[in-house]
């Protein structure tokens, strides 16, 4: 059975938010700050000085959350049971391609280069970047709900598959969705709850009209949440939309994206995400489309190995051009809802052993942490399928271990 890797998603340049397993500590890319995070709930975000010292509070909390979020991942990936609507889409792939698809995308399916997707059956959602210190904490955007097209904001999470928003929740940090204003809102008698590490939401399963731009799903199932844990108190978004496969949905219902596919409402069976770095605006989610102006080069297609998470094989890695000894079979989950990269201890150790001067820092920060010299600029590449992608030093570096550290 393979190990599971969790990778943060930054698609514009294909750079990935570092570090690996336990974060490294080095020169200047994490502003010190105290965070209490669980499913991206933010408790504090103090401003740091210009010579930041690494604070392990954030990664320590996220490690706990990731271990909880993915504790059943190996079982789910290897024992996936496709629901009827996904089986239908797989058995009838021609249903997914409409007359609106551009020649460029058609060429891409044949293994040729893709430039752009044209057509009317698409929508672009602008995303806002919630920035705390020097970290891009979460990306969220607007979705219209109900008969009155009421605007709510949602965290975009490719690592889960449920849609939820507070409804009639006076104790929730946000007013939430005023469902009584919608003539199309319906509650079921089925309970709904999701746990994200130490964070939790609960309520009932409901249905209503949900829209992104001109793309509409009537009777979309979602969690009408009436209880939220304190971990969400300072989150800027109202709710969350899961973009993974419904095979892992707590609700057991098709996702918003899957319902768009089922009803042939997309120009192409794709969505793409562009995430900016340290900019409150400029990010976007594109449904049924791809914006080539946001990419550093042509698309590289990587096969999905399991219709659960966006799971891809990670067969190898390179450090300064030298292969890393991958002692275990690794499956990577591409997750826009997780900030850092997490890999099995054996893989992390093998990577850091090839960085001159790197050493374990368990005594200083806790199990799984590593440091390396501030003047080191390791060239790290991760393989997804048959293709290597380089880590940006900006993302791998999280800050100095102390003032004047070498």
C-alpha cells in the first residue's frame, strides 16, 4: 500500500508551497507569528519584523490537521467505490465534450499543446487571498445561492468534496446564508457533519440553487451548518466548497462540479485554479476553462490514479540533480486547502540528507522538523507521473532559526 503525500496547489508556475514533512528553517521567508489552525481557521495574525524568525506554531498545528484530514486516505484511495453518476460519466465520456470546446483543447486531449479554452459554457470566479504575515493562508471567492442569488464566499478546497455554509447559526462567526429569503431552499431530515483536524461543522443536509456566474445547478446538496467550532472564528469566508471527487464526500452527494458535468453545462470537463503569491486579488477559479495568460508555459497532463482526491503518482524526486532514494510507493494528493507540503518521514529524510548542512531539529521544534544553512539554495524537484516540477526557493524557505543564524 502506498504512502500519501499532501501537496499545496499553486498552479500558475507549478511551484509548490514547501516544506516537506517537517518544515525546514532557513533565511527569510516566514514572518514570525502565532497561529492556531484547524481546517484553515485562523486565531491570530501578528505582523512580523523585516528579519523573520521561524515560528513552528503554524506548521505544528497544520501537521495535526493534515494527519486527521487524511487518516483514511490510504483506505479510500485503494478501496474507492464509484457512485452511479461517476460511473456514467466514465462510461460515456463523449457526453462531456460539447460543441463549444476549442480546437486547442481538443488537440490537448490528443497529446498536443493546449493554448486556451474558448466557448460560452464556462465561468471564472475571482478569488481573494487571505494573507497573514508572509503566508497565503486561504483563497476564497463568491458563489450565488437561492432564488434571490444571495452572494456568499467560499474557501476553494480540492482536498475535500463537501459544500457547506452556515444557515440559521446565530453563534457562527458569519451571518451565513439567509435561507428564509429563498423560495427554492429545502432541508432534508439527514444530519450533516464534517471534521477538519480539530475543527468541526455540523447541521443538516439541504438543497438549493447554487451558481457561479452563468453556471447554475438547481437542487444542489450542501450542508446547512448550525454549529461551527471556534477554529473558524477568524476565517474571512462564509463556507467551503470541496472540489475533489464525491467518493469522499461526507454527504454522499455529487459535488457542484460533478453536477455541472452531468448536465452538460461545461464547455470542457475541466476546472483550473490560478493562485497568486502575497496578493489579495488576482487569483481565480475557472470552471470549464483555462486561461493560458496565467501560466508559465504549456499544460503538462498528469494521470489521476484514484477518483477520490486529486491523487497522482509521485515516483521520484531530485535534489541538486541527484535522485532521491524513494523507499516507499508514494501517492500525492493535490490539495488547495493545505498550505504546506507533507511527505512520509523516510522520504523527507532522504531529501534533506542530500542538502549540505541540513540536520534534524526535533529537539528544537518537535518531531519531523529539519533545518539547513541560510546561504544554501537547494534545487529540489518532485516527479508527478513522468514529469518533474521544481520547488521555488521562495516556497521552500520558511525563515531563520534565530537572529543572525548562519
